[in-house]
C-alpha cells in the first residue's frame, strides 16, 4: 500500500513536470530556449517514472535483479541521451547563429 502511494506520487510529479515543460516549450521564444527546456523532462521526469515502476514492483513482490538492472540502464541511458543531445543541439544552434551572422555582415 505504501509502495503504491509513493509510486503514484512519483508518477503524478513526473506528469506535472512534463505538462509544465510542454507549456514552457509552447511559450519559448527561440530554438535555443526550447532545446534547454527539455532537460527537466529527460533528466528528472523520465527517471522518476522508471523509479516509480521499480517501487511498485518492490511493493508487489515482483522485483528481480534483471528488472533492477534494466531500470538502472534505462536511467543511465536517459542521462546519456540528455547530455549528448544537448551537446549536439547546442553545436547546431551555434553553427546556425554563426552562419546567420556571417550572411548578414556581407
């Protein structure tokens, strides 16, 4: 019972964070801001959902070593994708800004 309440609270927290991020993306003025706004969803909300699943499995008695390893790998994968994706988007947006600056100065 307590495990389900904790898992449910994590799911609600992750859902609220995703909605807030979606609204912020809708209102963001430029592409760089939109790229930076994806961090809370990828870095906090998605791992929270995975942790909620693990907590629910522990409460139901269905926890296994394989499930824990998959959850850990999923969280690490989210964080790696966040880091690499932010780097790639930042480089491409910087390159776009430099190209626009060069074309306007000619």
